[in-house]
């Protein structure tokens, strides 16, 4: 076998090892990631993770994407009466968040390379439920959009 062939096999094997370790680390990090949870932690390390929340009283969540992607669908969740907090951490990956069109999103961001895309309504009433998002993006992307 040629040197190029051995190198390609080695690189493919290394990619599989990174994927498996990332899956293991994400599973260790995750907590309460059921669809009915009021609080959750989800992560994607070198992979992709989708999570849908249908909580009757969602109050907090954490999502981490490191060289991977996380898709959060909160469109069927109901916010806790006092509002909710969501911490998002992106390191060379991407997070996409979908929220109901009736929620007001307050974004506090620390952008260190990458981009943020917002598709949110601007004409919500003063008493609309509030989702407070704290986002750190390091060489990655964040998309937050509303819609049912």
C-alpha cells in the first residue's frame, strides 16, 4: 500500500476517533435533555445534536457547540411566568434556535469572530414572555429565529 493510502486510512480513523470521543463528552455533559424538561443542557462536540423542548414551564437551558452544531427547537415550549434564561456557547461551530413568535428575545452577546443572524419580530407587546439569551460565539455562528 502506498504512503498516501496509509495516510488516508489513518486520517479516516482519526476522524472516527474524534467523532466517538465528541459523542461521549456530549453525553457526559448533557443533563435533563428530555422534551418535557424545564431545565436542560445539550452539547455537540465534533458532530450535530437536535433537541426539541415541549416544557410546560421552561426556565433555563445551556447549549454548547464545539466544532459541531446544535439545533434547538423551543417553539412548543411554554416559558416560566418569570421568563427563562438560555446560555449559548459556540466554539468553531453553530447553534440554531427556534422560538415561538410570541416570545420577546433579549440577546446579550460576546462575539469573537463569526456571525449572528436574527429573524425576530419587533412589534411584540410589553407583557410578552421574555427569553434572556447569553451568547458567547468564538469563530462560529448563531441563528435565532421565530415562527410557529
